[in-house]
């Protein structure tokens, strides 16, 4: 189910027309705030501009899988050879420098998102031209988005400058805040957002699927607690989401990764993509290039994110999630339909496997190598596993939520008696190749499972261009 949000994104040029420049150099809209933020529709259109960066090519479409999957032990880079996307290969081998383009995109696009969210909050707050209900809703969504972008910065770089307003030139050289201060700001924004955001069921009823919800804010808050090892808070917040009745596990695991599964019963927060066939490439179509990146080279793709033998072997015998995650030589997908396709492994593939979760059959593919398949940022299965992980640390009932995830795919209750180990195992299989593995390893102290990793490489280098612009930014060790 797609939604009006994507259509709105195509009409925001008057408000936000800048390219991917440093966030400190992001120009203000041509129109003054007093002129632009003159009615409810203007506020909603500007809000759509704050959503937009998360769907750009250099953001979730590239750096999430590049770091979350390829840098981990779940996948090799793939592509034509090691020189294809060399900056990803440098991340994979923990030899990246401060000129790395993937990390630069992570910093710049996230701060552009924060700047846009701040612009919306300032333009709408205390603005009597905007109705009370719309003002309240828009501010809540903008705070959610600001927290989302900040979360994605902190998990990569650690403490970064906190920006909660549109900056004046004299404020362009702020030093880094501590990691604890950043987490506190994320928590504050998410709590305030959740208080004013509607439930997912309300979004569906109002044809607003794709916009932030109470559940999305609560889930991102839970994730922030998990990263900080605040287990009691994580358990309590995950339990709120579970008890809300807003979400359920999709009974068909494979269905999640189809167009029909976008924004489905298991979706807590999807990054929205669509194919409007308006020409061009990159973010012009509002589609995702993850499809073409991960499809095998001998089947018309670019062959990145090649699952490792280690990941293949980690699945239990009879676990159907493996076939919906990994493609091997001779596999036939969409059998019995006009899209039936046999898959082959090209000679350059470093592992002998291809990724499956982010590809579509030919009849559903978009234009210019951009597909309309959403990126599932948070699924209900992960909320259950967060609850299990928190309870495993706190001595609570971790078995019930974990075994619900297993039962969905027909697996028996776990025989593992160590709750933490059971959760680690289940997260890997349930969420494989959804860009979680690297973060799971480093946040749980298991970075040694990745070749080349050392503890001083927990956080990536701040882009050198940013330090050149702001000498008060202290570089990370690496």
C-alpha cells in the first residue's frame, strides 16, 4: 500500500532545492518563513521535505547496507571486482580514511535532514496561520525525523554536534556534544513526538500511511534504549508497543519483502519508495537502487552484498528464512508466473551467493534501475526481539517473545538456555541482510567476529571536509 506522502515529495522544490552540501552551508528557502508558512498545506509540504533525505541515494539506499551488511560477517562487497565501489571495500577491511564518500554522505545527508526538520519546527511553532491540530502534528513528526537523523549519526560517529534550530553563521563551529548528551536529545524528541503522534491504525484510516506514528516513535525510542543498554526502559517501551495491538507478525515471512508487504501488518516504520517514471536517475524517481545493487550480475544486477558461507551455515536446518534471504546457483524465483526466473552466480561473485530480500520480479521493477520497494527500517519482529533481549539481561521471560518469532516460520521453541545467546542467534537469522548485523556486533562487544576490527574502530572517522569547515570537531580514533 503506497501513499500520498511520495506524491507530496515531488512538489517540494520551492522550499528545499539545495543539493547534498554540508549542512552548515544549506541555504534557507528563497521565500521568507513568514511568507512561506502561511497555511496548513504549506506546513505539510515543508514537512514532506524533511522526510525526503532519508530516501536519497547516498542514504538508506547505499550506506545502510554498505555498513550494516558488508562491513559485518554476513556479506562481502561483491560487484564487478574489488575496485568497484572502493570506498565500501575500504570500510569492509577497516582501512577507510576521512575522505571516504560513504561516510561523507552519512554525515551530510543526516544533517540536511536535521536542518529541514528544524526549519519546519521554527516555521510552524507559534504560527497562528497554521491550525492548532496541524501545527501539533507537524511539530511531532519533525521531532521524530530530527531524532531519526540524529540516531543515524550517533550510531556511526558517536557524539556529534546537537543542532535543534536553524543555525546562524556564528554557530557554525560548534564542538561535538558527548554521546550521552546526544542520546538524551534523541530520547527527548521521541518522547515528545510520541505524545502527539497518531497510531498506525489512524494513519491507515486517514490514507496517511508512510508518515510517522506513535508506534514508530516508541520503537525508535526502544532501539535507542537497546543501544544504550537501558534494559528496563527497553523492555517497558517494547511492551507498550506489543500490547497496543497495532502490529502483528506477517504469517508469511516471504510476503514481507514484496510490494504487497510494504507498510504491511508487520511494518512499524518503512522508508517509502515509489516509481513515478518521470525520467532521470538517482533520487529523481523517488525509487530505490538497492534492487539493482543486490541483484546478481548474471541476472541483470550489479552483484553487491554477497552473503557469506558463515551466514548461510548459521541458519538452522529447515529454517525457511534462509531461502528468502540467500540465492544460490540454480534457484528459481516466482515459479509458475510470467516472472519465473532462474538465478545464476557470476564468476566474480566472491562467496557463491546473492542477496534476495531487496529484489523484485521483472513485472514490478521500476524505471532507470529504481524500484518502488520500501526499506523496512523497523519490523514488529524486531520489537519482539528487543523485548526478549532486554528481558534476557534483566532475568525476565525472554522465551515468549523470541519463540513467537520462531513459531511464525514453523520452528520449534528454542532449546538454548542462555537468553542472550538465543537472542543473538535469532536476530541474525530473522533480520539477515537488513543492515543490522554490524551494529549488533559492535553494540554487544562482538566486533572481534569481523576481520580487521579493533575496539578503536567502533566509530567511523568524521569526514575531513567537515573538520576543515569546523576545526572544533575532534576526530575519532581509527
